[in-house]
């Protein structure tokens, strides 16, 4: 036991400080796209032709559908004028499917549930994770959120083993024909009211398997979706941002206010303690070396 405690003490604090501080992302991270239609030559379709999932359209102006995007940067490589670039924007989740279509730059989208659902799930959200034909990329990044580095349990979010114990489903994978009935049964087993979260391009649109007859082109073809988290796979911070945004607990919301209030209260207590202990030390010194104690 002593060796275990010493090892744990040596390891120190490993949990990320997000959302109180911005996450640290690697240089190779591919976030939300930035589009500059002014750079597009007339009649050029190089980016659209290079996209393996038809995520880019140029007919009504340059647009990119993050719900289909694999973040493979084939479009960025193919564009002769640099009209498409990938940024480090990780806040990509959205409540509505159409909000994933980017025409300028991927910015934070509306993610919060309505007030009634936030009141129900804001402090305790139990999710049943359903892998509906994924490659294990999204599944791995969903699972890592429960490790010490991210620790979603500190936000009251927990993965459960049965849909009957859940508040909603978190679905990954392209929803194959073989998983269609299983997903529907899992959804029906979740007590109402319930939510559904689609994580990854496959769960949103079919991903690289889009329009294949053995998959559904997205989970919303079977059940209603309350939150879309794009990516292939999405970064854990993208998923976490989506979950916290859905519960209205991001830095710009009530969580930051509670953190600031708690920090202010702790600082005030520390100040009072310093004053009390400072006076005690002064009185003790006065008694030891003579002189009247300080008032």
C-alpha cells in the first residue's frame, strides 16, 4: 500500500484543466476548416473532385460539410490557390445537422439542450455507448474520456452498461444493416426523455461508406439526433466540448461562474487565515521578547 501511495504521489495531477483553460493540442491536429472563396479560380473543381466523400460543393459557392468530412486534407492538397485550410479549431459539435456546413470558417456552434432537458441531465448524464459498425477510431476516443486524463465523471457524465439505465445513446459507426435493429431496440429501451449523440463522420453521414447499400448514411435515418460531433475520428476534446456544451457547462457558461465564485471564496478564506495567523505570531513574539501585543 505504501508503495502504491508513493507512486501515486510521484505521478502528481494528470487530469486536464479544460474547460477552465484552453486544451493543449499537437501541431499536427486538424481542426475546423477555413474557406476563402475569393481565391477560387473560375470553374475550378479541384477540391470537390479530390474529396472522397463529396463533402465539398462549389455549385452555389464554396461550402464544406463537416458531417461528411474525413479531415484527410485531400482538398487542401488539391487546391491550387489555398482556398481551403485546416485550422486548430476543435469546437465543432452542433445541435442541427445543417449547422455543420461551413462556408467561411468553422466557428463554435449552438450545442445546448433546451432548459427542461438541461435541468434533468445537467448534473448527471448516463450514456449507453453503441458501436454500430465503426472502425474503433471513434470508439477509442470516446473511451479515453473516462481515463484520468479527461475524467468526464467529474462533470457527472458516465457510461453505463444498459440502455435501461441510460439517459441517452452515444452512437459511433456508420450504422450497418446488421446493427439497424439493435440501435432501434437500444433507443426504445432508454426511458423518456432521452437524447442521442452522433459521434464521427460515419454516425453522422456514413463517412467513407456514404451511399453504400449496407449502411444507413447516418444514425438520424433511424432515430432523432440531439448532438452531432464531426470528425474522423473527432478529438477527445471535440467530444468533451460537445458534451459540456450540450449541458451548458462550458467556460462561457455557468461552470466558469461557479469556478470563479469558488476561487474567490477560497482566496477570501486564505486572506482571513493569513490575518489571524499573522496576529497570533505577532502576539507570541511580543510575549517572548517583551512589549505589548498588537491590537
